[in-house]
C-alpha cells in the first residue's frame, strides 16, 4: 500500500510541472490524461461533470484492468450534471470492487458541487491544503421562455439534499461536520479551502499535500548577472 501511495503521489506531481496541464475547471469536461505506470491507471479529468464522464473512465479502465491493481483519478472541476455524477459514481464503485481507488485534487485546483461526490468515492482521498471546495444544495434547472428571452430557473429539491448528505455520511464524512454543512448551504453556496476541511476534521480529505514543494536542483550553475528591478522597471 505504501508503494502504491508513493506512486500515486509521484504521478500526481508530474501534472504540476508544466503550463500544458492547466485547464478551466468550468469548461466542458474532458479526460485529459490516461496512462499506466507500474500497475496503476492514472486518469486526469478537467472541467465540468457531464455525460460521457462515466463512459470515458469505464473505457480506459476496462482496457487495462487486467494489468493494473489501482486507479488514481485527479479532479479539477466546478461541478456539473447530477445525473452524470451518479453514473460516474456507479463506475467508480465497480472499479473499487477489484482495484484500489485514489482520488486527488491538486494545489490551486477546484472541486465543487458534483465533483465532491465523485471525489468521495476514493478509498484514499488526497488533496492540497490550497485546493478550493464549493458546496450547495442540489437543484433542478429548466429553461423558461419569457418576453425577454429564455431564462434558467433553478429549483431546490430537499429530497436531493438529504440524499447528498446521506451519501457523504456513507463515505465517512463527519456527522458533526455534516450538521454544519447543512446549515451553511441553506439557500447559499459555501466555500472552503483544503486546509479548512482538513483542520475541521470533516472527513472529506483523508491525506493532504502540503504547501512546501522541493525544487529540483539544476545540473549546471549559470552565472548570469542579477538584475534588481523595482517600480521603475515596471513602468
């Protein structure tokens, strides 16, 4: 288990080394990476939770399930469709029957709304102290045509809120923290950092990525002149 956790963390860190991995958590969701290394399937989903998310994850898993023992799913998402969330959760539950599932949210990344329910499927749920988390009551939306054009109407459905809180509890989220969550999201959005969730012992996150990251030493030293640039240089 220790080796798998180290491997998952190393694969995760590789995604933080270049701007090419940046993405909009509210763009149309895409499975931006799927690779296998030493028995682990590494997946990275960036963007909204939408139809096809479950299908994309299932396809990649089924291709390599016989030669892997674990799956690491890295998330960066502002949420999305509740039905798509439910279908993705079903796929992850199937994966957990035979494989160890890690879910991860990185430094500066977002996991909100439907993303949280997906993140909670991980047996090991790793997130950065500097990650951002958003919670609200589930709602249904419909398009309403009026004199000024179409508008989106959102309707809170209490039974869905209760189902969400029950699913959180079943995933090991603290009942005391859930009581606080229920009050905070009543008619509002509630935002937390990874540190907030960790220090509150919410149970959302099981392990954290800290704020200090060692920098690789360069093989050669370059003795370029040092330029001190203040307000004048910035114009």
